[in-house]
C-alpha cells in the first residue's frame, strides 16, 4: 500500500468518524455535537491507523476495524433516517440490520440482519423508550449483527487476492473499469475514446468469443460442440434472445432493493424481475474495439438492454485466455473505478452443448471484484467466495436454448432461461 493511499484511507476514516460522532451526540446541542465529531474522527482514525499498521501484504484490514467503520456509517445513516421518518427504535434497528444483512449476501445473513436489528431496537426501547437517538440504535444494531454473524459464520466470504498487482499477473481478471458513476449501453464507445482504436457499434457477424478453439484443453474438445452452439458463440449477433427469469422467493426482496438503489442508477446488472418485464423485448448487440495497426478485435462488449427504452440489462466485456494448456472465458462487468469478473471453465455437455462454470477445482475459475488505480493501472483484487454460476447452452429439437444458473453458498437463487432464435435476414 502506498503512502498516498494510506493518507487517503485515514482521511476517509476521519470524515466518517466525525459524522458518526456528531450524529451520536447531536441531541445534546451544537457544542456536544462538535465535541462528539472531534472524538469520533480521532477514534476512527486511530482504529484505521492501527489496522493498517497490522495489515500484512495480501490481507484485508482487520475484522474489528471493518466493524468499527460499518458501525460509524450506520450511525450517520440512522441519524438521517430518524430525521426523515421519525421512526422509533425498533423500525430503525430492523432497517439497519436488514441493510447490513443484505450486504452479507449469504441467505442466512440476509435473514439474521433484520432479526438482530429488531432485538437491538427492542432492547433500546425498553431501556430508554422512544427517546433514544436513532444513530445509537442503528450503530448498535449493525455492530451487534456483525459480532453475531462472525460467531455463527466462520468461513471467509471475501478474501484479498492481490494488492497493487499488474494486470498481466492476474489473467483471470478483466481490468476495464467504468470511469464515471454510470455504465450504460454507451460504455464501449466511451472506452474506445480512452483506449484508442477503431470502435464499431453493433458489429455485424461478431461473437462473444473469436473461436471456441481458443478454449481447447484437458476435458474440453471444441470439435464435439454442436455447430449451432458454436455459431452462437462465434457469431452471436446473428441471434436474438428471449429471457424468462426464475427468481427464488427468498431473494426477491433483497434484489428489489438492490435493483432500485444500485442497478438502475448504475446502468449495470439490471436483470428483469419477472416474465412480464421480458415482454418488452431484449436488444442484444456486440460493440467492438480494434486496436490501431491490426485487424484483430481487442475488446468485445456484449450489451443487452430492454427493447422499448434501451435501459441496460447487462454490459459485459468478454475475453478468452489460456493458462497451463487450458482455455478460459472471463467476463468483466464494469463498475465505477473497478470491475466484477466471472472467470469460467468450459466443459462439454451431452448432445453437443457447452457448459461454462465458475465451480471448479482449478485455481482460476471464480468471481473477482477489482479496484483499478486510474493513475498506475495497478489492480487490487478480492476473491468473492460462495458465489457460483453455470451457463448451459444446448440444442433442443433443433433450436438453441440456454440456462444460466446462479447460487450463493450452494443455495440457488436465480436461473435465467433463454430461447435463442436466429434473426430474420434484412433486405438491403
């Protein structure tokens, strides 16, 4: 970690601590709020400094420092929520716990969050009535939830894989970030302005991979793939897709919250909630960037959006690479200043189909969240454990079908069923 990034981290901690301290003590007047802000800034800065001093290369900051930061953030959010809604201790606790549990991703944590928050709110209400500051309730709910979750769920959810690494050292990561707060369907065009090269929107005869032969290796022989499946991967723009989403009931509330607060404002990973939404139709195109001095496509961006509004569904950058005699597919989903990458292993499917899966005993397949340093292009990458996906593309009665299944810690939460049709030829 550079001296500059350490200073930036301490500055953020001081700012978050100041807001939290003021929120916790503000009911006692402006003087108390000012003193609380100074105390909060000092305490959280000291916590951050101690955690960074103990942090070893390849490790994320200590658990106790992360809990302190989340409690401080919850205090500010609880104060704001109380001012806007006038809610009592129990609703504030439930809301704070639900957000913290939702960020834990695991279904058990999603369920535990609001329960822990409700208990914290009820304890405060019994002890001090409705007069307890919402910031206190929210902070204690989140800290209590984090402590309880650490006792109950001991396996690692996220691990620091690399810090300030070169892109060539992490071939399973797509190091292309969004440079603004919105990704959207124009992402590849904006990327071309940064990278240079020839940009082509909706490139004809383009595929999400150049050739399935690039994926050959032990356990996968591309010659056994059905020609129609091969054509879909190598000439994706010849086809249109109809999606039928199948969400599990337990994940629907959390996804609705995520979609409203994150996906739509971000213009990324905005999946349809039900089949009624898919009636709007889905546009599918591949935008490409070809570096100057070559005719080989360097960037392939598969962009899917709702047909009636062009609202983004997915913006994915598809790449292939080889390692130890095997080929892999890596799909990068740009987010502000980073990317979320799914690296998938190809496997044969009976009947000539193709499976791409992140569930593998090999080292590279998996999911990775990466921060890209804009100045140095160095990568800080987290491995996201417990999240798995499997994409089956196959033929059924002579037509293309696909099933894209997602799971968290072995619990399925979404399957996207695709009916894939060849586009009708257009007259010149």
